């Protein structure tokens, strides 16, 4: 039986509260052996830590998400360091830059992003980056602050950036993960970009409970307060979808994405 991994999800998210134990069972029955559970701020780091302590499959990451930068309480940086120190396998994430939201502005997001990249390098941890509509800024920051380029490598989760930036990002140590949302017909450009990415840099993720697959591909149909919720078990369908995009075998892609995940996260 093939082993799978979900390189980026938010299993701690309250939208999964009703189903968390069933989700855990389902991931085990699908042989999903690594779960890259990402925190988004001090308010969910303890929940991520608990999941990591109770489930051997969890590779946690702790970070302050760009959307939460303005409201983080004073002292969050030292809390981040200490929770990372208590989880020697953990990465730094989800951190990043987001120009799709109007608030907080990039000017507010950038100092928190750079600070967390410094922490990641101090502690020698891999980084998971969220980047929306800020690709030029990301490359400029890495150029201006070479000591902030993650020495352990980094994952650009749900990568929807321009194909022409892929070579520069690869040289900086980037990995790129594909999520189910990209199986929407209007996301064909992203699929084309994934065909250009070196195969040893491609990963797969659900970003559950977000980044929904097209409704016809969703294997679970979870609904909460009338809104669809992405079930992490959809990782298998995302992998099958990506194999179609890349025109390769599902088992071959499962093995490659698992090896790529293990190389980055050291598991
Ligand atoms: Zn995420």
C-alpha cells in the first residue's frame, strides 16, 4: 500500500472540531503518514502542540500568519521561540506576505516575516511560507536580506506564483505545494506552472479546512453552518488530480512527494 503525506493543513482549526477524531482515523486508513500541521498565531499554537504530542504523524510548524500580525500580543516572538525549542522537529510556519488583503499592509507584515525567518535560521528549522500577490516583494526581501533565506529550505504552500519566478525560487531552496483548489478549471495557469517545477521540489497539501476542491471532486462533503469545509482525507484525490496534471503515475507521484516532504522536514 502506498504511503501519502499532507504537507500543509490546519488540523487544529475549530471548523474541524466536530470531525477531528474521524479525520484522524480516516488519515490513518488512507496511509497518510505525515501531517504538516501549521499554526497561525499564539492563539492556536498550544492546540498544534497538543496534536503533535498525541499523534506521531504530526510534524508541527509554529508561526504568526500575515493576517494576524497586527493583533498579536506583545511578547509573541519569545513565545514562538520557546514553543519551537520544546518541539525540536517543528518548522516555522505559516508565515508570509499577503497583498490580497488590504489590512494589515505589507509594510506591517514585513518586519514580522523577517523576524520569523531569522528565528528559523537561528534554530535551523524549515519554513512554510504563504505568499499571495507579493512575489516581487518576496524575491526582493531575499535579495536584500540574504541571511533571511531559510538555510533548511522552505515550502511555498498552495503555490500560485508566476512560472517565470520558479527558477529563482528553486535556487533559493523553495519547494512548491499543490492544493485541491488548483483543480478548478479556471486555475489551469497554475497547473501549467506546476509542469515547469522540478519534480524533486513538488509537494501536495490540503490546507484543510481551506482551499476547497471543486465540489464534484470533494470526497466528503463536510458542511458547517452552510459552508463547505475541506476534509484532510481529500489529499488522496488531490494527489490523483496532480498526477493527471503532470501526466505521471499516481504511485510514482506519491513516492516522490513523500520523499520531497521528508527531505524538507527531516522526518
Ligand atoms: Zn494554511
